[in-house]
C-alpha cells in the first residue's frame, strides 16, 4: 500500500492539490509504519529443510488445511504463520511462526529477521488460509514451475470456481467497430 500511496502522493503534488491533502497520505504511511513496528516475529520452531519447495500459509490457529499435514507424498515443506493463537502442532509441519498482521507484513518480517527460512528453498508459494489446494495440485504446480524455466508463477482460479466472479472471468473476445470519424466543419 505504501507504493500505491507513493504514486498517489506524486500525482497529487503534480496536479497542484493543496498541501492540506498531502498530510493525510503521510498520516496513513505513519500509521502503517507504526503497525509494522509493533509486529513481533516469533519463530515457534524450524525442523530444517526437508524438500526443495516451500508452501507458506498465513492462517489462524483453526483455519489451515490439515489435510496437507497428513500427506506424506508432499514435494514441499510447510511453513504455517499464525496471526492469532497457536494450535498443538504436529511433527508434519517443518516451520511454524506467530505474528499478527497480513501475509505481506509477515513475509516482510521474515525476510528481514530470519531470511534463511525462505532463502533455502528453490520456490516458495505464499497462500492465505482460504485457498484450498490439495497436495496433488501443489505437487503438480511445483513440478510445472520446476520444468518450465519460469521466474514467477501462481495458481489460477478454475472457470467453475465459486471465486471466479465477473471481475476474474476472461471475457469473450469481441470485435468492436468504431464509427467513422466525422469531420467537423
């Protein structure tokens, strides 16, 4: 959000908006900095790297996909970052952390305070707890990116996904004809 606000601030200044508009953006930025500074990163445990890939899940103590934990055919390690409460954790989780905030603030804190947690992996997939992907789907995604020489990748919504509402659907291609320009005399 700071980057977006930064471009907004520049546009406000270029457009000549009164200086009274600028302090509002600065107050929002300061509020973000204050929130971020209060986030305490707690590494609950790190059992070490077992596989080449990592799935980072931002979750509450009750909202993570427990089916991923019990599947021994994973091609990826799991990092559960709890933003509230910490459940009794099974040994199937390789890394567990606790910190308030969003997925983005959690990633930022981890890269600043414990970068090895992510750097040791070839690929890291960042998910929220409301994304439902099976172990087989995640294994297939990592296999595809591993074989495709990609720099970045992400899963996409399926056409029949309940989250694939109008803003996310690919519209049918339409050919639009322009009316001929009329000369103004």
